[in-house]
């Protein structure tokens, strides 16, 4: 049995109201890339958090290199050469990259014999070596607050390597990355395996598993469904096992039936904090019953277009009209009331109040109206009924139903809650920014169906997405943004994915 570097046997972990892991056994071979697949809330992070010492299992045993262990803290996991990159990075914003990497690790040397000091020079050198060896380029002197998400992730990986991790756990590492960055990360993961490391990759993206993983374990609602050899399994089989039913990769769409124009954006210009134009003279319109999708590589001004329409940032030029009324200078609340729903990219900061209950979050935008509020008194029953109905209709999974604190819910279910709330507003214009980011296939299917149903019900939909498949599958009209400009606008059926991809890289329309 010594071919297994990690064995988790009969692991059960309960949280209030849920069995997050139910008698799960997995064995991982030294030097393999072992993927852990499952829908949001299936129990993937929980299982790996136990291997990293953040939780202890209620039942079951863990063996590392054939030896039974009790891992009671991340520090102990580190001693066992286990490292983990979490879904939400754990870095100190105003520290440098080096400081973050050595934080709590470097045994202080003694300056002049008695003052504890950290050998920053030596650390920098070691970090530079590691960066070079694995292609993880960073400038170690930069502060975290000044670096991009993908660089932050590299810092997390360097942190593991610096601590001599041999078993590397990645919790949904690609959820925050652009397609190019994903390819790059997968290369790094392969490189790490080639140098003898054991990799555990948590994901719900099947193509990624197909590309890099050797074996794959599938979890569904806390239970292990199977362990597969990736090379001899189709993505379709994996998807069906993960969701527990037959899934279709094709988006079924009714013929479009466009009505009058709802949103008109004319010559919109937006400047960022440094006064640079991030949106340049952009014009387009969205009709009732139309999904207008903006494609583009991350950071080309598309988020700013959405933020300007919802009023989160000011327009520095141009006009925005809703149903013929100029709203260019209206406040955010005013625009919501005038008929704009918004599913933002940043769920946790903009979309939800994490310490409120699910019922409260679901009613967030209408608690001041009847039946939630009658003569100035909040009606608890109305909150409960409304919450229960939405949980049912939108398949929102949580430990304790409507009274669950939103913070404890998985990202996918948090997103379902926002989508449910915003759809329920019945606004004429609905703006979806990266609505399925980080979600699994089952949840994606659910949200795509909701978006199409809204379009068929005659709403105007503005969809902003980095996922080309999503754009191609849903859009009636596609606009592509590059470097703040809208390069091309065309009916979706006249464009292939390849053509959209070219515009995204800045190839201009003839
Ligand atoms: N700290 C916690 N407190 C309460 N419930 C939790 C906690 N962490 C996870 N859960 C619940 O356990 C289940 C599994 O969650 P998780 O392991 O995060 O799933 P995954 O990583 O597969 O999306 C979910 O129902 C989630 O809401
Ligand atoms: Mg998770």
C-alpha cells in the first residue's frame, strides 16, 4: 500500500444541518495529479480542509506516507509537507510578496546576537530561485495590494513551495483566472508534477481535468460517487456522475422575438481613478426579448460599462437611456426603481450581506415594500415564505434553509441567491456580469435557463462574460470590447466562436 502518499478512510464531517462529507475514502498516489470533482456544496473544500488541518473529521482516519496521523492545524499539515492554495487567498494586503511568503515561517535569526530579525535577502534569493524553477515569475518586493489576482495566486503557490510542500492542494484555482492565465497555471501544475510533487486539484471544470489530471474522484452531496481514470473516461460521463443526472451541454433556445428598445447607450465614455479612458465612445442598444452579450478578455472596459449603466461609477461622456428616459446622472436606487436588475461580478462585496440570513438577503431589494413591510413593521412570515419559495424554485442549497447565514454557503449557492433575488425584481433591464463564474455545470445550466426564461418573458438582457461558450450559447447579439472600444456588434448567428475570439484579441472589423 505504500504507493499511496495520502489515504483518507471513511471520513465523515458534519456541519449544523448538513453532512458535508459522508463516509468518503480516497487514496492518492505519489506524483499524480488527482482531481476532486463535484458541484458547489458537494464537500470538496471540506474534505481537503481536513487534510490541511483546518477541520478535524468527526469520523474516519488519515494516513500520510502510510502512517496514521491526526492533523490538527495547518502548521502541522505544513510539517507533513502538505500545502494548500485556498479559494479565497489568504495574503496580507500591505505586506510585500516576500513578507507574505516568509510570514510565520522563517525562524528569526539573531541580529547582533540577540535581536530577532528576518533574513529578507536570503529569503528573496530562495524565492527568486523557486520562481525561476517553476516559471512563477513575481517581483518579490511588490506589495500584495499592487498585484493582480493571477500574481497573488503565484504568491500562494510560492508560499507552499517555500515551505517545502510535497502534497499540493489547489482549491478551484482557475475560477478567478482568464482563459490565458488558466493555460499558464495548468502548465505550472504539470511542471510541479514532473518534478515529483503530488497534486490535488479541486475543480468543477471538466476540460481542465481532461487536460491535466491522471485520476479523478467525484463527490455528490457529500458522498463519493466514484474514482475514475481520466484518460479512459468522457467528460459527459464525468458530468453525469457529478450532477447525478443526465446533463446536456447544449443550450436550448427559442427563436427571438424582439420588442422595443429598452436600453440605449450612446457615445459612453468612462474614466478610471487615474483619469484614463477605460470606456471609449461605446454605443449600443438592447431591446425587449434580446440578450445582448459583451465579449472580451478581462479588463477591457466591459465591467465599467455595466457599472456606468447601474450608476456605480459616473460616465464622463455620452448618454444612457432607459425606455427613452435619460438616466445618465440618476442615482443607483433611482435606477433600480426605474427597472434595472444587476447581478454583479463581485458577489461577496457588492451582491450580499454575508452575515445576514438567506431569507434577509433574498428580500434585500424589496424589504421596504409590502408584504415585507406593512405600515412600517417588518413581517417575518413574508420573509420566510418568500425565502422558502425562492430556495425551492432556484435550487439554492444551504445547511439550515432560510435561516442559514449566507457566509457559510458555497459560492455557487450564494450566486444562485443573488440571481433569484434580482430576477424576482422583474426589472425590464437585467444586467448579468459573469453570472456563472465559479459555478458547476448543474448550477450553470440552471442559471442559463433562468436567463433565457427572462429573455422569453420580454426582458432586455445585458450579459457580460469572459466565457466564450456562454456568449455563443446565449446571445442574440454580440458586441466585442477591446481596450475600451466596442470593436464589432453583430447578430450572434453571423459570428463563429473563432471570429469572436479574434476580436477579443484586438483584430479589427474590416
Ligand atoms: N464552516 C461551515 N459551516 C457550516 N456549513 C459549512 C461550512 N463549510 C461548509 N459547509 C457546508 O458544507 C457543505 C459542503 O461545502 P464545501 O465543502 O464548501 O463544498 P464545495 O467545496 O464542494 O463547494 C455545504 O453544504 C456547505 O454549505
Ligand atoms: Mg469549495
